[in-house]
C-alpha cells in the first residue's frame, strides 16, 4: 500500500465506530463555537490568552483562521502562504508572539498531487508573527523520494520547540531558540507513528503519543521509556491518541477512532498509568475528533475534522453533505 494512503489512518484514525451504541455515550462537552467554512477539514486549534483569540488550521485549504473574543471569524494566514501545505499541529508562544505551525503534504490539500513513491512528501515547521500573520521563517524537509510528515509540536518554557515526525522516519525533531535551526532530537526505539506531544510544567519530560502507546522522554538525558499501563487502558492501535496534554500530573488524551476524550492519571514518578476517567464518549457531533488546547481548566477541541468525507475517486463530498466545523469544550475538574 502506498504511503499516502496511510494518512487518514495515522492522522485521522478512520471512523470505524459510527454505529457506537448510545448506551456507551458519556456526553459532558458543550459547544464552544463553530466555524463558517464547511470544507476547512480542521486538525488543530491554538489559543492566545493575551488577545483571547483562537486559531484553527485547515488541512484542506492550507490556511489558518482566527476567532476573536467577540466570536468574529477572519482569515489570519492565507491559503498556502509561505509555501504551506496542510496545516496540522499548531502552538502559540505567547511571550515571543509567535505562531508555530506543522505543515505537511497530503491528499486533503486542494491541488496536492505528489506521489510518495516518486516525488516524496514534503513537510515543514513554519514560524509566523502572531500579531501580523507575517511569515518569519520556515524549516523544511523536502527531498525527492523522501516521505516526511510533521504531525504536532510543543513549546517549552524557554521557547524551544519539539516536533513529532512520522512515515519514513519515526522521530522527534527540535528547533532550539538559541540556534533557530531544525535538527533531529531523537529517534527512539519502539516509537511508531508519533502523533501528539506534550511536556511537563518543569520542562523535564516529553510525552509522545504513538500507535503503540505513550512514550516518556527525559529532555536533558534523552532517556526514554514506554509509559506502563498495568490496567490496559485503551491507548494504542485502533484506540490510539491524537492530541495529548499534560495537566496537573495527568494526561488528557483525544482518541479519534473510539470518539472519546479521557484523563489518564499518572503515578508520582510519571511513568505509569494508575487510573483513567472517561470525560467524553460518542458525542453526537464527533466526526474525527482530533486535537485541542487547554484553557481555564478546560479542553477546547476539534470535534469533527471530517477527514473521511471523500469518495472513492478522492473527491471531497459536496457542501450539502458536510457540516460546519465544531469546537467542543469540556471541563477537566468535574
């Protein structure tokens, strides 16, 4: 199978549970806001507390829209600006006023026609001015025959960036603030199709969600290990995690394939899952829930990326078969 066909599985985790029984539903989320463009196919959301503004990226149009504190929606980064492909993971560095964007080639993007086996797949990390939307710098991997995919990123307290990369290479890249260059941080044994990434408040540990579970990486030593899961909480294979967020010694995880959000409770050493709480299961608006952002003890997350909305020829469904993208909000302490 060609690598481009893996995209919807490992990024979107196909909709296999549309017929999930209503009796299993746990609905605690409420609608935060919706977006106007039905064909955005959004993957990620970021938040700027200084301006109280949300930013949502589009895999379909390769752009970013913003929603201000009054609910007004405008285009912030125009389609394919600065060479953007699909907009995947995004994070905001509030102190430096930067918007960091993971962008990768892929079939969701309008007009994308590269063939992995021949052309390769390009990917990059883009740094934009958060106040103006102007591109500051791009960090790109693009070589014929090489298949790259930057999936998600996290920023530590000093402004250093860590990025997950999958397909030909399953690894973590970094952009250190002091040298402002993209470099390979680590290619850990056992890391498979890394997706969401988060970091502890003291910058000591990275947690990386991948198809086999969750890996913990000590930043300074680069020592890494799989998080122990003695109770077999569902975090791997078809239950894999997309977005993951460190919150008060727990991990908040979004599971597209089983349409759920859960809280993974960690032990004191942060190396074992000792319990879990299902926060949301089978919300009626879920159609590929993907990733989110923490704000005011709540998770705001993309409920319906609609990545499965293509026919057998690869054409996007007509507008009357698509829905407005919805951002749901769930409180984490109730």
